[in-house]
């Protein structure tokens, strides 16, 4: 199995959460089961690690802001 990079892990968890909500909206699950499913998705160590890695990377390698003045070199 291929290991997902942090952004892909976050995206996969988002997709899983959207499926859980869609299942609730189509009445395939009740509210309590949906909340339990969402908590299981959000409570994964791998998701927390991926979010932390993305945040640390953004802090260490900040992207230029679009409203920042351009510097000629």
C-alpha cells in the first residue's frame, strides 16, 4: 500500500467525513451513528500527525502572501 503524503491524508479524511454526512442526509444512518463515525475519522493519530506536519511545514517554509509587495531582483 502506498503511503499518502500529509495533504493527501487530510483530503482523504475530509472525503470520508463528507461520505458520513451524505449517508446521514440520505437517512442511511441516524445522527448518533454519524457523530460516532465523524469522531472516529477525526480522532486518528495519522490525521493529527498529518495536520501537524502541514502546519509546521507552512511555518518553516512560509508561502509569499498575494497582497505582499513584489520585490525586484
